[in-house]
C-alpha cells in the first residue's frame, strides 16, 4: 500500500484547503521526508487526517467518530467554518496490477433554521479511480471496505504505517507483568488466555466424569457364581413341573370341549328341523304365484317387438310435423327475395344522380379555396408587422426607463460619496481594528476552549462538585477550589494517621483481606455441606422404603399377569379347536360336490354353498368375542407390569444417585476442612490470628483505605480543576486588556460580530470614496449612448407603420370577392356533407345485397331439408309394415291374441318380485337340509374323539380348576427366580457398560490431563505466557533485522520459550556479552525502540506490501552522530524496501539533514497553519 495524495480542508488548525501530493515533485521518488513545524502547528493533524479519511478513527480516541462525539468535544472542524473535507488517495498492488482508490470523509454544519451552526453527522465514501467506479455502500461500511482493499485493519494500519516509539520504550523497560499486558495489547493474543482457561475447564469436566464412572462401578453389587448356579437349578426344576401340568391341563380342556360340542350339535339339529317345517309350508302357499311367473316368461321375446312398433309410429308423426313447418318458411323466403331486388334498383338510380351533382360543386370549391389562401397569407403578414411595431415600441420604452434609472443612480452615488467622506472623518480610531480583530478572535477562541475544558472537567468531577461550584461566580469558584485543596490535604493526613495495619503493604493487605473473606465463605460452605449431608441421609431412608413398596407392587402385578396368561391360553386353545371342527368335514364334503349331480347328504342337484361364502355359526362367533376380550385384558396387564418395573428401576437409580451424592458430599467436606486449615496456617505465618472478629477489623481497615483513595482522587480532581481555572483567568485578563481600546463599540454577548460589523463598515466607506469617481464617469457615458439609440428606433417604427396600412386595404378587397361567390360557408364542411350523402347510399345498397344473399341461401336449405324428410317418411312406413308382420306371427305361434298379450304385460312390475321370492324359499329349503345332515355327522365325530367318556363334564371342570391354581402358584415362583437372574444380568450389563464408557473416556481423559499439565490454568496465565514468549521472540528476530541497519554493535538476545522476565541485548564490541536493555543509553534506547517499531510493522502488515511509513517522536534523545546513523539506516530501509518514510520532528538537525520537507507554518496573528512542501 502506497499513499499517493492527501487533501485536507478546515481540520483543526489547518484552515482552508491543503494538498500533499506524494506522486508529484518534489515528494515523488523521495525516500525520506521530514514533517516539521512548531509544537501545536498541526504535525499530528496530518496523521489524524489519514486515519480519519480511511477508518473514521484517530489515535487519541478509542471509538469511531460520530455526530455526538464531534458535537460534545468540538474537535476536528476548524472554528468558524461550515465544512471539513479529507481525501486520501492510495495505491494497492495485487497480482502485479496497481489500482488507485480514493477514500473521502466530509463534515458540515446546518446553515439555516433554529439549529443553525450545529454539526451534521459525518459522511464517507470510497471510489476506484483506476476503473472509474464508485462503490455503492453505506458510510459505516466504508472503513470495512478500506480494510478489505488495503489488507490492514485500523490497529494493524497504525502499527505498521504510523510508528510511535513511546509504547516500545515501555516494552523495553517494563517488568514481566506489565510487559505481558503490553504484548497482549500490541499483538491482541487474548485467545491464548481463553484457550488456557478452556483447557483447564475441560480437563476438570472430564476428570469429574471419569471419577463419577469409577464410583458408580464400585457401588454396584453382583451375586456370586455359587448363588447364581443354585438359583438356575431351582428355575429349571420349576420349569419342568410346569410343562407336566400344562400337558394334563390340555388333555382335560380337550375332553371338556368335546362334551360341550356334543350338547351343542344336538341342540342345533333340533332347531334346524323346526325351521325346515316352516319353509315347506310357505312353499306350498306360493303355487299360484309360480304359475303366473311361468306364463310371463313365455311372452318376454315379443315385448321388445311391441315397444319398437310404438317407437316407429311416434317418429312418423314427428317427421310430418317438421315438413309442414319447412314448407311455410320456403314460401315466406321467396316473397322477401322479390321485394329486396326492387329496392336495390331504386338505390342505383339515386346514386347516379348524386354523383353528377358532386362534380358541379367541386368546380366552385376550387375557386373559393384560392381566395381563402390569399386572405390567410394577408392576415398573417398584418399580424407579424403589427407585432414587430409593438416590440420596437416596448424596446424604446425600456431604453427610456434605463436612461432615467442611470440618472437616479448617478445622483445617489454622488450623495453616497459625500456621506462616506464625512463618516471616515469621524471614525479615524478604527484604523487599527483590522489588525487587532484576529488577535481578539484567537483570545476569545482560546478563552472559550479553556472555559469548555474547565466546565467539562467540572462535569466529569461528579454531580456533587458540579452542583456546589454552580452556586458561585467564576472568581469565587477559583477561591473555593483553593480552599478545597487545603481541606483535602488535611483529611488525607488524618486518614493516614488512623490506619491500624500500617505494617501491611497494599498488595499484602489485599491478599490477607481476600484470605479472611475466603475463610468466612469456606465456613459458610461447610455449614451448607453438613446440611446437605443430613438431607441426603433422610432421602436415602425414604427411598429404601419406597423401594420395598414398589417391589411388592411388581410381584402382585406379575402374579395377576400369570393368571391372565393362563386364561388367555385356555380361550385360545378353545378357539382353535372350534375353528378346526367347524371347518374340517364341511369343507371336504363341499369339495366333492359337482354341478347337476345329487348331493350325497340331501340329494339336491343345486349347490348354493359352492357359489357363496361360508358364514360362521353362533358358537364360533361367541368364542372369538371371548378371545378378543381376554386378549385386551392381557395386554393391559402386561402394560401395568412394565410400568411397575419402570417405577422400581427409577427408584433404584435415584437411590444409587443419592448414595453417590452423599459420599461425594463427605469427600467435599473433608477437602474443605483441609483448605480451611491451610488458609489459617498462612495467616499465622503472616502474624494474623483468625477469629470471628478478624473479618470485621479488616473490613473497617479496608473502608479506611477506600476513603483514603477517594480523598486522594478528590484532591487530584480539585487540583486539575484549579489548574484549568487559573488558565481561564489568565486568558480573560489578556482579552479584557485588548478590548479596552474599543470600549462602547460592542456588546458583551456578540463581541466579534459587533467588531466585524465596524471593520466592514470602515472598509466599505473607504471603497466608496476611492472607487466612486470612476463609477460616475462610466454611468454618464452609458446615459449618452442610450439617448442616441432611442432616436434611431423611433424612425424605424414610422416607416413600418406606412407599409402596414397598405396591406390592410388589399385584405378587405379579397374578402368581398369571396363573399360574392360562396357567402360565409366553409368548403370543408360542404364537401363533408356531400361525401356523407354518397357514402349513405353505398351502405344502403350493400345491406340490400347482403340480405338477398342470405335469403337465397335459406331458400336452398329449406328445399334440401324437405326432400330429406320425404325420404325418411317412406323408410319409416316400410319398417312399420315389416315389424307388424313379425309381431302378429309371434302371437300366433304362442297361441295368444293381442288383448291377452296386453293383459299379461300389465304384470311386468310384479314379475321380478315374485320370481325373487320363489328363489329365496327354494334356497332356504336346500340350506336347512344340508345343515341338518352336517351337524349329525359332526356330532358323531365328536363322540368318537372323546377320550374321557367315563368322566362327567362337572368332574372334569372341578379338576381343571384345581390344576389352574397349582399352575399359578408354580408360575409365580418361577418368575421370581427368573427376575432374580435377570436383575443380576442387568447389573452385570450396567457394570460392563460403565467400564466400557470409562475405557472410551480413557484416551480423552489422558489427553486433557496432559493438556492441562502443559497449558491449562484457572486464570489462563500458563499458556498466555508461553504464547507471548513466542510472539516476543518473533518480534525480536524481526527487530534485529532492522537493528543491524542502525548499528553493528547490538542485537536483541532471543528469550527462552516461556520466559518473559527480562530482555537482554548482545554487545558485540564486548565479546558478545549479554546486557539488560535498561543499561542502554538514551540514544541506544531510541535505536532499540525504533527497531522494535519497524519489527512490529512487519508483523502487523502480514502479506501486505507497505510502501509508506510515518515515524513520530524519539529523535530528541540522539546525539548528532547517532542521529546521522539512524537517518542513514532509514534511507537504506527505503532503498531495500522501496518505501517512502516520513519523520515527524521539530528538531533543527532533522530540517538540515533531510532536504525534502513538509513544513507547517503557523500564521503570526490568526493562529492557523499552512502547509508548504519544500524540496
């Protein structure tokens, strides 16, 4: 980045416009430039303008500038000016391409209205001058855009381009702690401290998790192998007993089901036989209906023929009706055609007559048009001449008015010269005001600045001091401040005498006081931990009781679940048996049935069950409903057991957690007691006995120290205020002395305005007396010239008026000729009327011809449709004859006359209903006979399967009930054994999971323990110091590169990693002996500091090529030889790095040594500076 041009307008002492062009002679190509001037001339303002124009920041403020900051401080804008401007042109090279940019910063005041003079908000913009591109961004985004283009942030910019030795002088001479603070500030490596604390926190977190896993593993109790083997044997024995009981139960349940099935089949056979008798009776009552159905079936083929005959007759009637209508339309259409032909002939005759009349009128119109053209040209000529005469008359009037005004001005100027001469005689004492006024302005500005600084200081001192001082005038405030200063000093002496622990230095007192407060906090924490221990013990006792309750609930729920499971098994077996018995034999018989062959059971040839779907009987439906109900109860009970087990598990987990917390509280309490003993021991080593009153004594002493600090701060504020007040008093005295010369010419509120008015009035009267005679001579010359112009214009108007009258007479003659031929008619209107008549006849003929065409088309259409309908009538008559013959032949074949046919046709609506009813009765008969046969066979099969014929149904039911009770008892004991085994397995799995979790955490645990040992610390000091030592080492290596250009005697000694305690330099003239930097002389310290500055610039700029440097302060400590050596080194730096280096100094040696200078020259009177470039 290279600075090319700087433009400054009205910034602080640089009033007006100032341009420094580094790309033009004498600054172009120069390696070293001196920026020189007296103290306060504005050398630092140049640096402020650069950073302000690029980043809206200057080094003396921490924040970016805003309207409120500028308004409050009154900074930047030159007093009395309404606008400030800064333009910074800089060149950036990227990928071998140079691009020129311009960043602009402006500030202005409000020029009118009630807020006139207030500062508006600043404005910024940036443009690419090389590519003629203005960046479309907001003003607050401009600093960020400049940072992106240059490649340097504000902090990097001021460290790599604007170098100040003060900060690095402190870096050389500070102790370890302050050097750490400076390195953090300079390099902004705050992340290292955060990393260190983050490592410490993470290591503590991982260690806590690792220790907790170990405690949990140790707290889980598992059963021994012998105990598990005994429980497993008992479990297998119970399981075998349950299998035997289940076999016996299955046998008895099958016997009960067979006996119940036999009873059910007997009942169903009886019910179906009774239903069959009712169906046979109904069939006998429907014999008459069956005969009607058979008769209707015989005439079904003739019905469609009869319907077709009726349709043909209706179609004939429709065709005849349509034909009559079309014949009537044809007759009407022929009459209309003849009428339209006659109308068309009449219109043609009228059209020919109108065309002949039009040709006669056209000849007259052409003659009148020629006369109209001549009249129009004459009227325009008259109008133009009349306007020209009027304009010339107005011009004469204007010249006469100007002549009178000039004469009046001559008279007024003569009177003004006389008045000014008399005024100057009476105000000769104002001759010195022009020289005195700038001095008065500067004194008033200085007074206002000092008063503002004083008032700002008062405001910063606090509301109490501010309110008290407002009660007095300024002179009384000065007296009051002196009294306060004496009083504050006495109070401080009293507080120092009243201190109890004077033997403790401030740092040691603070450490002891912190230790005492920490002991009190530890005692309170100890009390809290004891209370927590008691609460944990109570909670553990309560949880043990809850554990017993939940264990009993789980056992009860499990027993109830076993009962539901047995009932479910019983119902499920019953359902399967009924389904199997209901489907096996019937399905096999139905598979053997063949169409049109008799059934082996009932002898019927119609088999409806082979075509439909088999419906379940009542018993199967009942069993399935029972199965669904018991399934629902079983699922709900399973859910209840799961919930109880979950509650039991939660209670166990909570109990283990509380036991672990109780153990941890005990460990924490022991560690707390150790820490308390350690702190008490340290206090005794420092001769402090810790009691309950110790904290109170130290709090009182701390309060006295705070009061002392407050009083010292108050004294400092009062002293600062007193200094500012004395400065204000001094300026007021100087101002009053100078203003006494002009007493009575101004008011105290607007001194400058009144004196400015007097000065302006004096200058005005001087100018009037000096310039008045020349002005009068020029105006008299202009008056003579105007009189001559007026006479010439009057002669021209007389000649043009004569020609105007002649043209008017010719126009009147032409108008009379036109009226005699055509009166006052308008040709265009008459021509339009004729055209409208012709067009009207044309349109009428077109409409008549179009209507005739439409009528001819309709006539042809009607004739075509009538012919088509004649053909349709013939076809329908032929079809009717043929189909009538077929219908009569069909009636003869069936032996039915037409009357009988129509009577049977009436029964059409009842036929389908009667047919369906007969079919239903026949199907019922067939199904009932088949069912009775099937149930008889099922009953015989069930009796053959019964293996317990000697046992009654009641005996089997009683035995089965006893067996179920025994099963339930055995199952409950089996589940208890299984639960014990599963609980132990769950604990083993939990231990294995925790061990696996601890092993998985192991690498992370080792890593963070190692990291914590290397760089972790609670305050972040360990890694921060380590990182700072590396940063310092890098900085010193880069500084050595520049130091070798300044001197061949010294080099910075690289510090050890992690060691920032002291900086050393190597003295080559003394056999490479290391020396502490504090032993260097003033000139040597400057060279060392300058080297550090340049080294930091290299670090801050990173990969950005910096070609412009500004170095401020520090040259005053060098002797002539060292100064010459430093300047030579800087010249070499320019040659090797192609840099332009600007040195800011007020030393005469710099002015003499460096030929190219930017000189800030203050004005003798105004106090403002101007910039001169000398080469």
